[in-house]
């Protein structure tokens, strides 16, 4: 007899959103998480008395009536979120090596006005660009949900290049860089990144970028509480070590190499390549599909330098800084391979207590191949040379940021770092990739995997399906849940929550 309706593998936002939704709609769910604690990239952790966030630094569309707000409302956690709206005059600042700084302001009118102040001759192009973002953002509004759809289409935009679309709308090379300047929030590849991904992320931030006061863990805890209150189980230290098939169905899931759990459905909220590796007795999914999924490129990995600041020394700024130096804002692997630093994204965490920052986070793209000497090592046992490497690299990152913030160094109390190996071993993402499968505009059908698999009761969800990030994962979760609940029913439930 099956104990659960649905087993969900992974407790990142993708897994938790799926469990909240299905348990809310009456299903008996069980979430299995390999780590100690829940949340994946949304987990916070403590070092030297400071709270540090694994992944989510800010999230868009969080004003009342906007789409992410609506998803959290439906999940039943909106009232528990401690959010802070970022600076409307410039939630993201694009900083270049010549000292020039350009804001991405919140609200389209302000967004356009601020950019036109800097590039008056480009007004028409800036307006056209804004309209285009809104056209794509409007595909997933609350009204669309209420009409019984999760999205009003728009997949044709996945076949457009972000780089080329921007270039077709504005001429000034610096303005092109400014519009593309937050592309570290996705793969940022000139020859691959799709305009759909660019527009979804930028639109959601322009309409309502917020950060989490005191870190993201309280969001995770709230989701776990709701799942449990709805009768679901959420288990940590429960690594799925096998997905066993009988004919074309999953018959049981193996946990920690010993326990067997059965369910009518299994939803994998981990990387699709890892999901395939877990299949046992598979006769359904063809070798060619394995090859295809394994060959899909993953986004860059990230090296994170956490600066734990001396109390009351470094003023909190309610915005993010993209420090681009003199480099072209678009990336190629060659720009960061060999431990080059092409840019730094600097985010600060508000503490809700005073006007100073406790934690400043510096994010830089990094290649897993640059960590070759330690590829076979495990967390905490990588050796002194690895610790020395991380410390040296962090110094270079701090030097880079200190060019823009001369007082930064003096305010640092402690430094903690997380390399792509850390992400690989904590979240199980192949290559430590930050955002999962690159959504390549040349071949969107190949790089956008569907929720349904050839195995009748196995489904996929999480950041690898559609767009990554908090919003992308929420939408993908709804798409996956709609396979079990029906699209119209679920969309209306979320839209009318
Ligand atoms: C450094 C960084 C910064 C980011 N900044 C932002 C941001 O500012 N805003 C934003 O919106 N997005 C941001 N993102 C992206 C965002 O965090 C992710 O897209 C999203 O959280 C992914 O959720 P997920 O559930 O798909 O995957 P994950 O969060 O990776 O969750 C997968 C979970 O599955 C577990 N797991 C893996 N294998 C197994 C197994 N065999 N058995 C059981 N459990 C398993 C993992 O331990 C993990 O907990 C950032 C990501 C990174 C890495």
C-alpha cells in the first residue's frame, strides 16, 4: 500500500513550492532532502554569529498584486515574509571602470526617465526596450492566472537572443551594456542567453525588487511549516539514492541506500541529469535522451565571498552593485576561466535593526575546471592548499570591489567563502552551476525540458525547467503541479488566493 500520494526529491524552493501546492490541494506529500536542513539555494547558515545566505539575494514582482507576491500568498506564507523593497531610484547600479554609474530604477516610467537622463538621444530605443520587457512580463500576470492559464504563451521569445534584441533597440554601446548589465543573474552568454529569460528577470525586478531582511531562511521555515500543517512530511538527511522502476513506472524510491518509499507520483526537484543517474531498471528512457540531457550546458558557477562587517562601520545601501570594470558585460567562458575576475556583483543584506550592513556578499563567476586539484574532495576535507587558494582568491575579489568602495576593507571583521565545489556538494548541482541548464536561444526546445517524463509517474521541476530564480522556480512548480491537478483549476486557485 502506498503511503504517499507524492514523493518530492529535493527541498529547494522548487521542491517546497511543489509540496505546498500539492498538500494544499489535498495530496499526501513527502519531501526528501539530502542535507541537514532545508532550502537548497534558499538556505541561510550561521558563521561567527552572522547569518549568510546561500543563494537568493533579491527577488522581483513582490509588490501586492504582482506575480511573485501572488504565489507566496497562495503558498500561505506571504504574511510571514520579512521583505524590504529595494531603492526605487536604483535597485541595481551598473558601475564601470571609468567611474560612471547607471541605475536600473523601479517602475517603468522611472526606469525610462533615469536612463534617458544619461542617454537622451536613445529615448525611443529605451522606450521600445521597456515595452518589450512588459510584453513578456505580462505573459505571467495574476490576471493570466485568473483566466485559467499559468502563462499566456510567448515561447517564441525563448528563440530570441538577449544580446541581439538589445542591440537592435539601442545603438550606444554603453547603453547596451547598461541594459544587459544585470546578466550575472542568468547565464549572461552573448551567444546563448535568451531574451525571454532576460526579460522575465529584468521585468520582475523593475516592477518590484525586494530583499529578505535577516536572510532567506525564514521563508524556507514558513514553507516547511505550511507543508507540515497541511499533513505533509518534510525530511532532511534523506538522500535519494535510487529511483526504481517496474516497467514504465516508479515502483519505489530508495533513501540513504536502505529505506524504500512508495508513492503514486514522484517529482524530482533536482538537476535532470542527476535524476536520470538515479534511475534503476530503466527500460523506458532511451540512451539518446540521457546523452542529450548530459550534454546540455550548465550556467557558470559562482565563487561567493561573504564579508562579515564590523558593527556600525559600513553603511547599508538598499541596492545591488554590478561592478563591471572595463570589461564587456557579456560573458564567454574565456572571460572567467583561469580565475579571471570579469565582474563582481555586490549585494548587502539588511538587518532590520540599523543603517549599517552586517553582511556584504560579493559574487564572481568561476569555472569548475579551475578547481581541478580538489574535484574529488569533500566538504571540510579539501586540505590546506584549498583553504589557501580560497583565501587568495577572496583577497583579489575584495581588492576588485575596494576600487569602487575604498572603505570596504577597513570595515571587514571576518571573511567566509563558498566555491563552486561548495555549491556542488551542498545542492548537488553538476559543476556547481549557479542557475542550472543554460536556456540557449538557438535551440529552446532542447534546453527547456518538460515537466512530464516518459516514465508515467515521474515528473521534473525546479530551476532547470524554465527560468531559474525564485520566480522561475515558482512558475515551473505550478506547471509541474498542473500535470496532476489540471492547469485551469490550479491557475485559478493561485490567481484567486
Ligand atoms: C549564488 C547564487 C545566487 C543566487 N541569487 C539569486 C537571487 O538573488 N534571486 C533569485 O531569484 N535567484 C537567485 N539564485 C537562483 C536561485 O537560488 C535558484 O534558481 C533556486 O533557488 C533553485 O531552486 P531549486 O529548488 O530548483 O534547486 P536547489 O535550491 O538547488 O535545491 C535542490 C535541493 O535538492 C537537494 N538534493 C539534491 N540531490 C538530492 C538527492 N539525491 N536526494 C535528496 N535531495 C537532493 C539539494 O540538497 C537541494 O537542497 C541564485 C543562485 C545562486 C547559486
